């Protein structure tokens, strides 16, 4: 998976969720859609972490802001 494809797969479900919330203002919050978005992001991150060779601990460290800068850079921007 290329890095731009990875970034696209991460942000498109969130964009769809935001558009759905804006368009459907009077409807209840779409919990199923939000859970599906989180699951899709976790699958994408897991595929990417295996591709760039990060451990699960390093991936969690990359997700915490301000803690794992080098891991974050490797997860999101490294060329596989």
C-alpha cells in the first residue's frame, strides 16, 4: 500500500461521516457508521504497520500525540 493510498483510506471514511452528519442534521447520530469508520481505520493502520515493519507497541506509541514522533513519521510517511 502506497503512503498516499494509506492516507486516503484513513481520511475518506471520516470525511463521509462528517458529510453525513452535516446533511442529516435532524436525524440521530449514526453510531453504526461511526463504529464502521473506526474499524476500517484500524484495519488500514494494521496493514500499513505490517508493511513498514512496526510493532504493535510502536504503532500505539505513534498514535499518542507528542510521544512517538519517529514512529508516527514512519507509519504515515515511510516508503515501503
